C-alpha cells in the first residue's frame, strides 16, 4: 500500500511515520511543507495527480491551545478548512481508495453529555474559545462523510482526545496545556523557582491520549472493512487540570508551590469522550497517563538537548 501521511513532521504525523514504518507492505509518501503547501489547492492537486497514493491519512492541521485559538480564529478556520477541502477533493479526483481524516473531540458541544458520544455532534453550541478550529474540523468530517455517501469512496474520520508525546509544541503561550506545563515546570526547576502560576481554577476535567496510541488506532481503523463515518479515540479516563498539573510537576522534579490564577479562562468544564465504539471493534489505548507523561518529559529533554524542540 502506498500511504500518504499529510503533516508527517508534526507530533501526530511523526507518530504515524513511526507506526507505519514497521509495516513491510506499506510504502510511505511524505512531503515537507516547503515542498507541498496543503492550503494551496494547485499544489495539492498536482501532488495527488503525480503520486497517486492508494491511501492517505490527513494529520496536517494548524493547532494550538486556548490562547492561540482565541487570538487567531481567522487563521485557524481558514487554514484548516483549506487543508481539509484540498486533500479530500484531490484524493477523490485521483483515485485514492481510502482516506482517514483526523479531527478533534472539540467538535462536540461545550455542554455535551459526558462521556461524549459520536451522536452528540451538532446538538448544541461549541466552546467559544476554539469554535473556529472546531468548525473547520467538522467540515472535514462532513466532507469525508458526504464523499463516501455520494461517491462510494471509503473516506472516514477519527476524533482523538487531547494528544501529547514526542514532537509536541512547547511554545510558552500557544501550546496545549500538557506540553505547556512540562516546559513551565522544567524551566522553574532549572531556575530554582519557588512557585509556578497555573491558569484557571484547576477544576475542569480533561482526557489525554499518548500520541503513539493514536497512531496505533489509525493503523487499526485502516484495517476495518466498514468503519463508522467518524469514531472517537480516547484513553477512557480523565483527570482534573489540578491533578494533571501536580503529576507533571512531580515528573519534572519541581518541588515548589503551585499558584492558581483564576482570572484566566478554564475552557470547557469537562471533555471525556465515549470510546466504546472503537473499543467494541477491538482497540484500546495501552499507555496510562503517568507513564505517558514520563515518556513525554524524556522526549522533551532529548529534543531540547538536540536543539530540535518545537517552540
């Protein structure tokens, strides 16, 4: 199988490359952004016309945490809409037999039932702080669903929960909560700081999935003869942000005080996904949160030492 992984240099794409490199019957096709700009329709069309992959996983996206989503909503909706529309349409036009589009569980309503089932999509308002990103991901999901319905192509989607692991983005303002905490506590320990300020109240609950578990789930889904149009991929358990923060602090060796800044936004109160559909099919995550955080911190240290840390 000739498999195109879009976004192979990002955290998710790198995990997919690691996973599929182990498959002897898979030939990987990748392109760096300097050679293939996925928001450029002409470039994407020319790529698919030339390479004609058998399958594709669309892991490319403009991503960020609460601050980035809230500050740059136009960038988030435009770039992610363009990537979805260009890749799905060009894949269809050039005979791609199978396409897996990766979204996010932020597609579900802010006050969705917990755990969030796939069926609650579009049943209520989205979380305002990441609405732009969520709308673009919903559009990508629906593109796959409607191309499958109208044209009979096996295009489908996976909605992972919050991801972390090797290759994450550690920007101090624009990163997601877990990598931001890793960097903050590491630097505080290195500086001998007495305290670290954490955003919000610490009360919201979040679920976190180690990125290599997602890559394994993608390989599993590509083997399914008739997968759902979209399916949740999660760990199955969640923690409060306060518990997460304390766990990261311990993993980095920080022993000072943690001060909570309640003037900063908390975001969605809870975001645990119902992963029962993929569990029934036969897949479950294998990396627990404490183990995953320890592995993520080790990767952070290795990437920092090599000058390859994404910031």
